[in-house]
């Protein structure tokens, strides 16, 4: 029973659950934002939905809707998640200079000891 309790209370499982919940909520926000922008784009072209657009009697409207929605979603994720996250990470967790590996330090000490003889 203690192993099961440890599994449930591990940080990774809780982090994953929180990420899933926040991701689902964020997906709903981005989907609604995309639908709103598609409405504005549709008004510009006097057609709120491109699903009925055809080229040479081939319906390409659904593909056009999907491409526009993908570009909008990618832009939202990049500008509202990736860019701020990267800037915050650089500000609060600057890259630390890499320490020399212990074996390199040991070899350097051996070299210095041999040269002093």
C-alpha cells in the first residue's frame, strides 16, 4: 500500500495531471479564439465559412478552414506560450557554465602533480 501511495504522490504524476488539465482548458481557449478569428476573416471575404468553397468542382473549403485554423493555433501557442516561457526561463534560470567533469579535474590534478616533480 505504501508503494501505491508513493506512486500517487510522486511529483511527476501530479505535474502530468496538472499539465493535462491546463492543456485541455488552454485548447478550449485557443479553439474559441480561432473560431472568432475565422469569423472575422470570413467577414472580410463575405463568407463566414469556407467549407463550401470549390475549385474545379472539388470541395477545398474544409482544407482551407483547417489550414487557417492551424496557422492561427500555431501563432497563438508560439506567441502566448513558447515565447514568454523562453524569456522567463532565461530570466529566472540563466544558463550555468558547465562544470568540468570529475574525471577531467582528476586528470588535470595528476598532470599538474607530474609537472611539479
